[in-house]
């Protein structure tokens, strides 16, 4: 469970790093799941997004549908316990995705806030105690392999008026204007999520984040589980997302139970 100091750090910075949560055996099983999810044998191939080159996989959505390992990882106590500490007792999986950042091919993620997209899905509240994402690093990650990058404390701005960028990558995104990123990072700097596979990072929906290309010879696979408070579900009448994909918002209808197990 998180200490009071860790909770205060999350409140202040909008993220918290939990080192060594998954061991080498668990990471190997999640890596094997990642390889299965990127193949056409996947039960839901439409859930996968390809990079602009038309060949390399960019992302697999709704991973819990086809991977028992991912399905356990999203509920296991060492991940979901801290999530519930921050969001409350009744929490469900809002969305999941696995971003592959293929070696030498993986494209950028422009600076953005996840809640800017979730707002378009009709989710009423995007505060740091309403929605957050657990990132599980599946590969050892360095500055060269396109790590996730945060502007610490940027969640305190609330939702920043976004630009809808349909041209930079293969996937349209509500991005934060460059001048806003500059203003926010001039004060706080930028933090890179580098470190060994098995590291977990919890970050909130209004935290400004992005990543550059993968210039390394190794893939950088990041698994993401986005959670929402059960009483903050999207209001369908307020959904305005332009590029709809049925795998983007999880069909899971009920609040999750914790999986009491040491390993996935
Ligand atoms: O995986 C990355 O590098 C960025 C992921 C991200 O920000 C997203 O999927 O919204």
C-alpha cells in the first residue's frame, strides 16, 4: 500500500513511481502476451492501430479481452490496491492499451492530457482523484527508446483547451499547445519514465505527458490500465469523440474486485 508520503507526492506531482512491482517471470509472461496481442490471431484485430508506415504496430487496445495475464495485472493487489487508495473503493477499468514503440519505428506521442480525450467520451470529472492510469513498463527503458515524459504538477492546470491533431501520427489526439507546455515545464522541468522492466507508474488524467520516437534498437512496450471512479462513468449524451473505436472505452460494466495474489 502507498505511504502518506507517496500519496502526498502523487497529489503534488500528479504521478508516482513504484519500482520492481513485477518480477522477471511476470514481465516475461506479459511480454509474451504483448507478442500475441500484436498478431492477426488476436480475437479482436480491429483493436490494433498501425503506425504511419502502414506496417509497424503502434497500439493494441482492450488488452484484457484477449490476455489472461493482462486481465490479472489490472486487478492484482500490488497495482489495484494503490489505485483504490487514490480513487476510492469502487473503481472500474475505463480503458486499456499497450503501446509498442517498435525499435527505430515507434512514432511520437505529442504532449497531451488523457482527460482531454476522456472528456470527449463524456466523462464528467477528470481530477487526479477521479481518474488515473497505471503504466507497466514491459522493457528496460532509456532516454533513447522514447520513454513516457511528464510535466510534473501540470495536472493542477485542470483541463487545458486542446488542439485536435489528426496529422502528426497515425492516431488523432487532443494535444496541448507547445507554448503551454513551455510555460508549465519552465517551472517544473520534465521527468522521463526510464528504468527497468516491471516498474509501475501511476499518473493522473490531467497530467501533461508525451514521448519522442524510439531511436534505440529495442522495442519499448508500455502497458496502460486507465481507471475511473464507478460514479464518474461517461454520460453518453455528452460523448463527442470524432474517431470512435469500440475498443477504446472498456465494455467492463462493474467495479473491479482486487485479485489477492502475489503474482499474476
Ligand atoms: O506510450 C507512450 O509513449 C505514450 C502513451 C500515451 O500518452 C497515450 O497512449 O495516451
